[in-house]
C-alpha cells in the first residue's frame, strides 16, 4: 500500500507548480526556499519519481507532475471548502420570503436549493402573490423579505435586476396574427388595465379578452396552447414561446425593475443570508434568458 500524500506536501507542490519557481513559491507559502525544496524532495520520495524538471531559470512539471496536478488541486479545494463550512457560523431560525409567482419556477428552486444546502437549520417559508399583496404582507409583519415588480419606478427597496414586461406568443401557433388579438390577463389587476391593455391600445392593436386568471401558471397554459398572447417578465418566457417585439408591431409593456424589500422590524443573520442568495439568484437567471427569449416570426 503506497504511503498517504500529506496535504502540506501538496500545498507546496501547488505553489511551485503555479509560480514555476521555488523562490517565488517560498514567498507564497511564507517559508524559506530551502524548506520548500525539502518538501518537494519529500513528495518525490513518497511518489518514487520527480514531479519537477529543474531548468536554468525555474522549474517545469514532469509527466508525473502533470498527472498529480489535478488531484492536488481537487484535494486542496476540498480541504478549503471543508474548513470554510466547519468554521462558518451555523445559522438557525426562520426566514419568510415573499415572491411574485412568475419567478416560482425559474428562481425559487435555485434560491431554496442553494440556501437549504448552505443553511439546513434555517426554516424557510415562501409566500407567492402579486406585488401589492407582498407589500401588504411585509407591512403586516407576515414576511421578512419580498421580491416585487416595481413597474412604476418608485424606487422602493433595492433594485436587484431589470426585467421588462413584454408580450409573448406561442411558437406553435400564430395567435398574435389574429384580429382582434386574443389576450390573456390577470383578474382584477390594475396593472393589466393600466399597463398591459393600454400598451395595445396605444399601438392601435385591436384585441379581445380571451383568458383571465389570478396566477401566471394558468396564463402560461393559455399561452402555450395558443389561446392567447400574454404579458410576461422577459426572463420568464417559457420554452416553445417567444417575445413579440417591435418587428411584430408590439410595444414593450413596461420597464419593470425587480426590487428586494426588507422588513425594517425583522433582521438577523439568516435573513441577511437569504437576501444575499436572492440577489445572486436573480442576476444569472435574468441575464441568461434575456437573449434566449428572442425569436423571429
């Protein structure tokens, strides 16, 4: 059975491999040049072969060194990860998060998976509803954080991304070419009346109300089946659908900002950690899908 590889030997090996010099590696690890050379000789004794070729100016990896390098990097990364995990403070308690339901499928799973993996002792509850109801829940201390659409640019909360609302149609149907245009909207929504419907009226596009629902999942079914075109946050356009843009004669509905609101009466490490995960989750989700949603008629 071969002798085990000492992590300290691998640390010195990585320093020399990355700098290409025993002298510079000694500066990185904070030891003398002779001490680093001794560690490399010990490693070569354990392996039974040279890991570096000595050159007039510096060193280069041998075949054995090149084979060892990825293992050493993985071991070093695992040790660092273990240290960070075991020494970081353990969070506990409860975090209550409100979020608009358009992001339930695209963002919530990412947020919860990342947060639960990092902080398994924190109980998380999620409340999905319209933006105005999220604000009410926050004021009534029923939630700690809220992710809302700020389509009026009020500056409420912290803007975590820009995600304009656009008209969306099914690729398998040509619903947007019908006249009047079949439209799906939210029930009893002032936003639907003042922004979505008004954008069509402003563009002179005849339309009829073909589908009403109080949640985005139902509107998505109407969209995919070709019953109606619907308004969606640009980053949440489902597969098999595309944005209706200026080339199709459709205007953007609004320039929505997505804002993160915090309950001023509730604070703590767990809430702060969840807020940071929410910020991180929205950046890639929105950036990646802005370009994917575009298509041609």
